[in-house]
C-alpha cells in the first residue's frame, strides 16, 4: 500500500488526468479502500484543492478551479512542452510577460529531474529562431479582447490604421488570430456593418465593454478570413500565383502569414500573397523552387518580363561586355 504523501500525489494526478472519478474506481487504481480515498480527498481540500463530490449511482469526485493556484503535477512530456513554451514566450510578441515567463521557467527547471533538463538543453542548443522582429502587444489588451470574445460583449477601442489615422470603433469580437508575429482581431464592425480585421497592437480598448450580442458567423473560417484581408490591405503589391504543386506540399514550406493558399486541382494550388517590394516578392516566389504562373498582377508580370530580359541578355555570349 502506498504511503500517504505519495498516494496523495497519485490521487491528484488521476483527478487532473480525467474529469470524473468514482470512489470505487480511485480505490481500485490505488489499491486502497473507499474510506481511504475519502480521507485523501479531505487532505487535498485542506491543501487548497477544490474537489467536488456527488452522491448516488453516478456520484464521484471532480477537481475544480479554486481561488488560488495550487501545485500542478506534470508528466515528462507535459513538463518539456511547458518549458519550451515558456522559453518561446520570453522572446515572443506579447509585451510584459518576458520576465514572468523566465521566472516561471526557472522554477520549473529547478525542480526538473536531470534527464528532462538535458532534453530541454539539447533542444535549445539545436534550435535557432527564424522569426523576425515584430510589434508587441500588451498582455492586458489581449486579455481584455479574449474576455470579450468569451462573454460575447462588444469592445470599444481607439484604433490607429496603417496611415496613422486615429478613429474610435465599436465591434463584436469573433476570434483572435496570431500569425507571423502579429496578433489580429476578427470582428463585426457595428458602425460599418461589415467584418473587419484589426491589428491588436494598434488597439487601445476602452473600459467597460459594450452590451452583450448574439455571435455572428463570418463568411469563412477565421484564419482564412484574416489572411485574405491581409492580402487586400497589408501589402503594397498584391498577387495571385498559381503554383504547380499539390497544396499539401506547398503548405509545408510556406510560413504562416505569407498569404492564403487554396487548392486548384490535384496537382496545383493558388497562392494569394503580396509584398511591399516587387523584388522581394519575386525572390520569395522563385526561392520556393516550384514552377509557377502569375494569375493576377500585371505589375508583377511586367517586373518578371523585365527581369527575364536582363537574365537573357546576361546569358548571351559577350552579353555583359562593353557595358559601362
């Protein structure tokens, strides 16, 4: 039979792993009596865990949220995942949580067995970040928006658009979308009566929130809608490119936030993308190593024609001689 302190940890781990347990099931897993289980549940409650119990044939125990944060039990894979996530958060796009993430990571790694610390150290040594610098969002702004989404409450906020113009908005928030180191809010704009995408780092929420509303469904899935909107507003030069490869193959090499990818048959796909520079867009498309054709963007076609003529001239014998 397990010692009391060890058994309490086992009971807590079981309650965290599964929502509902009967007393008999817990007793069987721990090889104790149901009376001992009741005693262990009482001890957990004294330690600050809220364990709800119900009676009857469907009765049992359930671990509920409490007023304070008691210790959590994590298995090996969960502990590694949390540590990696905290380290990413320490250098991420949410302002104000870097120091908090590092403190939490230090506490976690201090109590980890050496085998897990070694796994994390190997992962850290073997990994470099390709993410570029992006605007940061105050964690309170994201929390306020997320709460409004959860409660279906209108948000009122001051917004600064790409041109730097300030305006006051009222919106019914639908989803927060994170892509390419930026946070976006997809919402129904109450005054404009249309779906709009807002950059969260340009929002200054006003408290309190507005009235409750009945959620609407956007015309397409939230991420696709935001990416499509970015293609229409975020880039100076926009294009639709047909890539001669299956959509699954292309999706594996395109980073999030690079545009909207759509299937176009079994062996092709359409990529709605753009850039503030035709040169950068051309370099990016050709670097994919996938045959392509420009479906929509006459300015990109003209740029490619001019570039092709330069390359053709450079490839001719003596093509570069005599030029000053």
